[in-house]
């Protein structure tokens, strides 16, 4: 009789086709032939990762697949994994071979012995190594982020930004309703959401070079981290994505006035041309920055998708602009002090633009 399922390893994937089979072999070498399974949560990879995962699953019952359409992001993929497994323990790790499966048995043993609430593979614990990482700027960023994360979570550990960890599935599922699911730093989300500081045991990780493919992390990771901090501090008052959208909009206002100032010569006959150019440049700037930051987990890619997205964004912003003017004009005509009327118009326009662009440009509310 086969050993009962004890551990599920969740692998969030995006374009990791060639990495899957070798990683499953490494996991089997670490854990043995039974008592575990792998849940591949794929964000509709263009390289056929989901098809490769299904092919592996046909030959190996320990492999399962969720292919997500219209949803992206490591955090939300991990959350879906938490909710899709009956195993008493669940681990999250990358599929790119930077995370060593050899740590899994000891992490599982520590949880079984109730030595910790969560086990974390740390790149910065004594005995760990990042010699193969070859990303000094990312290491510096991780160090600063770790210091801020420790203040937020109240947990003393060397790598709260790690993407490799294990915990009881019941603990993870209990926290799921309060997790933000935004971006890539799911461990930080878990630690900050827990009502009391978790007992953490760290395992030194020799952080390896990626085996195949390209990293999905970019310079927007710093913004992603700040978004996570915002969500855990003010997210219940102001929705995080709306706050990011509004921040980008504020920067767009600066761009608008900069272009208008540069183009407008002071002759009233050409003002409308300068104003039109400023509007188009500001809209384009807002679209680009929102696509890169606010909707990083839904980012549009490719010339066709970007062009359609830009056109849709301009169209939705035009509707929001009309709502802005209409509301402000109505309030001012009713005797509301004009700066307050203008502010009300801006808020209405912003909410409208956010709702429409979230739905029709990036495809989600």
C-alpha cells in the first residue's frame, strides 16, 4: 500500500517547460518515491509549460496541473495551491532549480516535530550562499527589503523575502481569506497576516543559478515589495491596486504640465494643440507605468497587446475625463467651492478610470 500523501510542493510557473522534468527527478531523489506530490500552477505560459506538465502527469500520478487563464502572479498561484491540496503540509518553491529540493526532508521533519510554524530556506542565514546568483544589485535590494519586512512582521529572520518555504496546509488556508495575493512576495504576506508572530526555523540555502530560461523578476520588484507593505498597513482603508493607480495618475499630472509648459508658447491660438499633446503624452505615460507596475501581475506584452491596451486605456480615460468635468461643473454650479468641486471631479474620474481600465484593459476587477 502506498504511503499517504503528506506533502504537496506548489510550483508557480511561467515559461519553465524545460525545467519541470529534471526538477521532479530532484524532488524524488530528496523525498523518495512516495508521500508527496507536485502541483504545477502555470500562468498560461507561451512556451507550453502547462502541456509539458500534463504530459508528465499522464506518466506520473504525483504530478498535478492548474493552468490559469487571465490570472498571473506568484502569490496568487501559491494561494490557489494552498486551497487545492489535501496534504497536511505544503511547500512553495521556484521551478527554475535555484531552490534546492534537498532541504525538503529536514523542513518537513521540523514541522512534524512542531519545532516551528513555518520553515524558510534562507539565502542569508549562516551557512547559506549566493555565490551563483550573480546579481549584486538584487542582493542589496533584498537586504534593505528584509530590514523593512522584519519591522512589519515582528519576526526575526534573515530572509523574509524568500520564495522557498513550507508550513502546515491548515495554517496556510486559515490565512488565505486575509492575504492580498498581490505580486510575488507570498511569504511576507503570510508572516504579516498572522495574528501573532510565527515561530520560524530557517534552513541555509545555497542559492543556485537558474538552470534554463529567463528570470521573471525585474526592477519593478522593489515597487512590488512596497505594494505589499502598503497592503498590510493601509490596504483595508484604500484598496492597494487603486492606490497604485492613483499614484501613477498623480505622476501623470506632473508629466502633463511638463509637456504643456514645454510646448505652449503663450499664444492662445495654439494652446489647444499643446493641451492635446500633453493629454496624449500623459495618457501614454500612465498606461506604460500602470502596465509595468500597477498591473505587473497582469502585464500586457507584445506589440499588438500593448497597442490595443493603450487604445483601450485612452478610451477609458476619455470617459473618466468627461465624468470628471461633468461632476465638477455640476457641483460648482450648485455653489460648492471650486477647488472642492474640482477635487470631487478628480476622484470620480479616477475611480471610473480605475474600474474601466481594470476590466477592459487588464481584464480584471
